[in-house]
C-alpha cells in the first residue's frame, strides 16, 4: 500500500503508466495520451501485466477486466484514476 498521499494524483499515475509502457519496450518520447493501445503494440497480456503492477505498486484496486473498453492511454488513465478515488 502506498504511504504517500500524493501517490494517487493523475500526474503521478500518468508518469507511472508511461514508465510501465516504456518498460514493455515502447519509446517514452513517442507515447501520447491519445495513442491507442494497438498503435503502441500493447496486447491483452500487457494490459494484464499493467493492471497487476498498478495494484501491487500503487495499491489501486484495478483488474484486467476494468480495461475492456479502453482504447487510448488516456482511457487507461481514466480507469485507474477512478479506481484510485475508491481507495
């Protein structure tokens, strides 16, 4: 569980998500919030990994199924930020 109350602000979540995408092999300089998951080459297994990492490292209760209707990085951030508000 995060101990820093600022951990759940959108900017920090955005930085975290982009860093995770970068760790999958996508160049950080090329990631835009409007990029689609497909454009970045992210598949369902990458989304599962991202959801597990968000839950483990940020303590935000997300599940892979939460991202079924997400298309862009912005959509992913919106889902995570909504779940962060419930923590």
